[in-house]
C-alpha cells in the first residue's frame, strides 16, 4: 500500500538549517504531487490547509507558503522516490512535526489523505 516515510528532523538553533526527506513506496511516485505540511502541538493533523509547499508530480513546479518562501526549497528525485525539503534560516516558529502527503488526481496537494508519520523539527537556542 501507499507509504510515505519522513526523516531528517532534529533540534537546531535559530538561523540553522535542516534537510528533510520524504520517501514514497507502494505507488507510482512520479504520478503524485507531494506536499509538505506542519502539525503543531495540540492541533489535529490536516492537509486541507496549512501546507507549506506543494510539488508537482514531475517536480517542475513547486508552490510555497508565504511564511517559508525564500527560506525553504523543495527538490524532487523521482528516480529515488524522494522529495526533499531544505530549510534554511530556521526560526522558533518553524518548530513542528513536518509530514509529507501525496495526492495523485492532479488537483494539487491540499486535501491529500495519504501521509507519513512525520518528523519533529525543533528550533531553539
């Protein structure tokens, strides 16, 4: 079945960088858009809003949320079934569980109902 596995989360100081990975299996990876989302403590996980990026199935097009534009960069390697999230100039408010989600109907990433377990990013001095 469709599976997504995130990794790369860590504790980092403000201004630092991290690279997260999202590896997919059990589906035709290059037919799915992949989105990155954040889940904050005490808040229900959802994908209908609050996404920070959405990358097209080919990787040619990526949209970013205003809060991360210019600091975060997504890249996609379909040969490795992997999408990366490079996060630079991290701020305390970036602390969250980051998870990726896949949607294969060509309608973007919002509302995707296939996601991984997430990886914790904590930005603190």
